[in-house]
C-alpha cells in the first residue's frame, strides 16, 4: 500500500499543480473520469497520460500501480 501511494504521488503532483491553477480561475470545472486499467510498467501509464494530456484529451491524470506490479490504473481528469 505504501509503495502504491508513493508511486501515485509521482503523477499526482502534476494534478495538484493544476488544481492550484484552477483554484485561481473563475469556477473552472474539472472532473474525474473512470479509471482506465492497463498492463505494463508504471512508466507506460505515465507515458500514456502525458500523451493524452499533450493531445488535449485530458487536463491531468494520476497513475496507480496495482499490487503485484505489471498492471496499473490511469485516472483521467477532464475539463468542461
């Protein structure tokens, strides 16, 4: 559990930075989408999240590695 939280913090920090910016905006609407499961390393989740964010599909994301490794869940954050 501790290992999972540490790894989630890697990408979660970017979401927190975005949240701080959004707080300063007039009622920016950001919502959390359903978790997207995947296989592979946590780096693959991060790469996928970065690609989605660069494309403008999402505004932020968090990755959580499942217990046992080699699988993960990407939590996307969308803006209206």
